[in-house]
């Protein structure tokens, strides 16, 4: 979501997505049964989202175009801590 009214995004600052927007774009229902854990929902078992950015630059016109694709992995979710 790009908004010129949000100081965190817009011209030269990138795009801003909420977790809810990413989950909706991937078609994830957090209250649906987990595919990897019997008796658990995706909310409690976890979901791994994969965000792909397709960036195309045209050097002749000095323009760029990009799009996003978000998918939920069918593999078991893994907890990652930094």
C-alpha cells in the first residue's frame, strides 16, 4: 500500500504493508486448520509467507516498474529468532 499521507512510505521511501494485507493477499485464514500440526490452527502452528518482488528497470527511459507476489509456504512453519 502506497500512501503519500503516511510519512513512512511514498516517494523515495518504499511501500508499506500490514501483516493483515500480506495474509489476505496470500489467502491465509489464521483460524483454518494447520496442514503441519494436527489439531492446531495456522494461528497457533505458524505460517511462513514468501514475498517476491519483481523489479524491472528500463535504462533507456530511466523508469522502473515493480510488483509484489505473496504466497504461503505449504512447508512446516519454523520459528526464527535474531
